[in-house]
């Protein structure tokens, strides 16, 4: 058993491990209601990132308060929790090299007015309080958010056939 594990570990190069970074991305209720689910997923797919998990659900108050616990003292916190319960959300896990940092670039700035055209928030929304998408801001918060929203068995292991066309190694 240990030998198998060791040989498996030596087979996974550091580059391959880096390519397996994961981010928690969630389409917010306004993104769903405005029919932007396909467009948003397309941005991540066409970049070359790999979808590992996705679901469609109404998020409860308790889960949302945990998810946004860092912001609990901010004046907009109650309206944020309310907004996130206005309709279903699409929580997802995306995988790839630097997906946390690059995912934030794909999203744009928190305030859509500061987001460049070509980014999701720059192209599809206007106000901070209706900015259609969430993306983890660090690898550490990504891991926490993935564990909060997904059961480990909901994360699907698969090899994307395009892998050697997206990465050199
Ligand atoms: P982020 O989503 O870009 O990481 P955060 O600062 O983590 O931005 O804030 C989380 C979410 O809280 C934002 O995406 C937005 O929906 C909401 N929010 C942040 N600042 C404001 C504000 O000043 N007014 C209303 N909502 C806000
Ligand atoms: Mg944030």
C-alpha cells in the first residue's frame, strides 16, 4: 500500500501538482436569472480550465453566512446574504495552473465599474451589489470554500483529453 502511494507520488511531478490547483467559482442568483450560466462557464472552459464539480441549488442563510464570514462586520453584509438567497446559484470547482489568480482575472474587479471589458464583470454587470459571480481570492480560501460547498465525493476525477494541448508537461 505504502509502496503504491510512494510510486504514485513520484509519478506526480511538481508541474503536474501545480496544474491541479483548484478554485471555487459560483454564479450568483443574478447571473442565473439573467441567463448567463452558459456564457460564464464558457469563459472558464475556453481558457483551458477543467471542471471538477458543479451543482445547481438554493443556498441557505447559514451556509452563506459561513461562506462570507470574513465580511460579517461590513454594513452591506445583511443585504449580501439576502441577495444571495434571491434565487438559485451555481457553485463550481475549476482546476488548472494558477486557476485561483487567473480566475480572479477572468472575473474582473469586485466593482464592475472598475472591471475591464473582456472580463466577466466588465462585460455583464454594472453594480457591486449585483456582480453575478464569486471567485476564491487565495488558494487557502479556495480550499476552505470547496470543503464548505462540496462533499469530497462530489469532486470528479477525470483526465481531460485536451490536457497535452493546454500544458507542455
Ligand atoms: P469579491 O467578490 O470580488 O471577492 P469581496 O470584497 O470579497 O469581493 O465581497 C464579496 C461580495 O460582497 C462582492 O462580490 C459583492 O457581491 C458584495 N459586496 C462587496 N462590497 C460591497 C459593497 O460595497 N456594497 C454591496 N455589496 C458589496
Ligand atoms: Mg471575496
